[in-house]
């Protein structure tokens, strides 16, 4: 028993790509879909978590460099921006503080409530957006844009091929 696979001609492939491109462009409008507050809070928290983990890694590098007595200027600048003395004890204290900010349930709850307040302020006026709000909204919108484009392209291609198959079937009868 052999299974025959339908062959797709160059014309059908071109039509499928064209239809996919058209629906892909239509899918780009997903950029403007409404943003839920839960999704906004989740994305904002992810941004803060990522930044905090990055800070912890940089502090660890600074502590290692300090223990080797090879503290670079970038580490000194980073430590001064965080308000941390150039001692291993001060760096360890700051690392513990940052780790606690990610694991303490009360701190996380307050942080998320702050993001919810930022979201409500943003809804009132876009001028009230802080950098985290702006990053979170941009990330959400571009994710919507990408998914809308991909889904639109796939749907357009599939629908085009299905329409071509149905036209072939009716012509063969």
C-alpha cells in the first residue's frame, strides 16, 4: 500500500506565499490588541527579576575581582551606582538584599501592586509611564505583533492551499 502525497506546483506555492503575506500583514494589527493588567504585571515583574539577577551576577563578579585585588573601573562605577562600598562585606549584604527582594512574598506582593498602580496610571495618561512600564508595554506589543504576523501567514498559506485543493477537486468531477 503506497501513500500518495499531493505535489504543490510553483503557482500554488506562489499563491500560498502571497496569501500568507497578506494575512500576515493583517495579523500585524495584533500589535494594537488590548493589554490585560495581569499580563502587564507579569511582564513588568519579569523585567525587574531579570535586572535584579543581572545585578547579582555583576556584584558577584565585582566581589571576585575585589578578592583578587583586580577591581576594574566598570565594577567601581557599578558599585557606586548601587551605593555599595568597595568591600566584600558590603557586596555580600547587597546580594543578600537583592535575593530577598526576589524571594520575600511581602516584597513581591508590594512590587506587583506597584506595577498594577503603574498600569492604572498609564491607562489614565501615557505621560505617567515609568521606564519599566514602557519596557513591559513594548515587549507585550511586539510579542503580539510577532505572533499575529506568524499566525496570519500560516493561516493565509493553509487557506490558500485548501482553496486550491477544493478547486482542483471540483474541476476533476
